[in-house]
C-alpha cells in the first residue's frame, strides 16, 4: 500500500516526463491494437493451444480484460524501469531506436506474464514453454501495432 501512496505522491513530479512506454500505452488502449490483439490471441488460443471456439473466445476476453486493467499501471512502470536500466548501460537517450525495442520487449513480457497467469490460474490451462511462446508472439502483434502507430504519429501534447 505504501508503494501506491508513494507513486501517487510522485505523479505530479513526473507529469512532464515522457518515455516510449507512455506513448505505446496510449496507443495500446486504442481501437486498432485492441482489435488486432483480440483477433490474434483468439486464433492463438484456438489453434495454438487447441481450445474450442467458445472457450478460446471466453479466455481471450477474460485475459485481455485483466491484462488491460493491470497493464494500465504495469506497462508504464515496467517500461520506465527498462528505460532507466538501458540508459545506465548504454549511451542512448529516451527516444533512441534501442529504447523503442526495449519498450516493445518489456511491454510484451509484462502483458504475456499477466495473461499467462490468467490462463494458468483462472482457467487451469497448463501452458508450458510452447504455450508461453504462443502467447508472447500473439501479444507481440498488438504491441507492435501500438509501437508503430506511436512512432509514425506520436500523441500530441
């Protein structure tokens, strides 16, 4: 609870700080990436994990609802941490192409982890390594759409 209070208290201080994770968060929660994500993940669940049509649809909706809610906080925080780490290691700045790659990878890992937990514990479906790779690849599609749209047409401030 203390961490949430500290984060909320620090929010005004970070109001002028922007990093690629914020840009993709805005785009990731918009129509086209959501539609791409739902479709690709539905197909991955149906054909990759061999779920029935109905179960794949239900699991898809549930795991995306949970990952959207959790991702609203976790993706910006996780990508900010990733940005901080790469700036400590490499001589790059915030919107360097390498920063976008790290942002993409971190966002994909966070989203996949959340959805894998929902699939595993919410639906008792064992994923294994193959299932994790399938989810990781499926999530990559919608995140890639969000990253490309944020680079091509950045949000206006």
